[in-house]
């Protein structure tokens, strides 16, 4: 495993450690939501590649969080992006 993959695994496993006390389904959802929300697209793509190549070094909760799922786009992008990224949303202010 490369240094970059080890770092990604360590970060993802740290997130799993945080959610470990939650019920399993909530833990997996929390891990997936956190990674989708706060990791860059490049980091998510690299994690996806690590998982696709067997997920060596990843906590089973992390693997379970993405079992059969794509890492997709960040759900907060729309909330943080400007009009150029998300289009004119309109406003009732005024």
C-alpha cells in the first residue's frame, strides 16, 4: 500500500472510530455522509480505487459504508457553490 493509500485508510478509519458506538446502519450512513460531504472529489476517487482493489487496511465499517454504492458528489456543493456552480436559485428576498 502506498503512503497516500495508508493516509486515506487512516483518515477513513478515524471516521469509523468516531461512529463505532452508533448502531451499525447509522454508523455506515454517518461514515458515507461524512466522506461525501467533507472529502474532496480526488480523495473520494482514491478511496473508491482502494476499495475496488480489495480495501486493504480499511475498517469493515468503512467498507460497509460503500458496499455497492458510489462515492458520488458532495451534497454540500450546492449549498456552498455560487451561481456559476449551481445556477441561479432565485430568491424571495427583496
